[in-house]
């Protein structure tokens, strides 16, 4: 929501892929870091042979475990990675190095988003933040979500996501009324 002042999340779009009674977890999908894939591959000492992805940004996925990488991608039927999890919307999240090794040689998924860190909430925390008017839930179809994550420039993801609500998000107030 416009009134959220937390610098980790202000203006962020989060792909929420787990929300249970134990808590919630997601990835910020519209906050690129200064690190690109080429620099990341140098840091992890993997030779990048697929040059087109070298300048692709690495995203700030959230403030939890920022030293850990998360690769959000479309599932690949022919290749299984050692640490992959099917997530809502027909996507897969992989946290193992083998996916990056496959990407480096051009054998990984065609579309992916690499983040460092994730956004996490303890049991009931996200629900409380929603009642405080910090977050807005935007339900999207699988096609809409994939389009925003993989086909929309990061600078337009917030606006494109909010536009699916059917009104101009600039009309929202950062203040909530509670009777």
C-alpha cells in the first residue's frame, strides 16, 4: 500500500508463494540490486557461457537470508534440480546451485528470476499487517502472474499489478480508517 514506509518493502510487488497457519513466504519481484547475473556467476565461481543473461539483474527478494539465492522459473519437464519446489501459479522455485550451472551453459530454464533473500512473516504477522493497511492482495490468473514476472519490465510491475484491481492506484490513501 502507498503508506508502507518500510524501506525493504515500499513500492514492492511480492509473489507470495506460501501462506499457511505457520506463516508466509514470498519473493520481491520488482527490486533489482546493483548485482547482475554476470557478477553473480563470478562470485560463485561458475563460468558463464550463455552471454545473453550476463546483464540480467539479480533481484532483492526480501530481507531474510539475503546471502541465499532463489530462482523462480517455469518448470522444466526434462531437467530436475536438486532443490526445487512447485509453487502456486504453475511455477517452480529452486535454491540449489545446479540450476545456476545449467543456466550458465544455456541449458537452464528459458525464463527465470534470480533473487537474493526472501520476504517472510511469522504466524499471523501478515494478517496483522493487512489489517493495518500495509498490504494489498492482488489475485492474478496464472497467465497474468507469469506475464508480470517474466515479460514486464521491473519498473512497471507495481503499476501493472495494481491495474488488475480495476482502479487507479494513485487514488489510494496511505491512511486506513478503522471504525
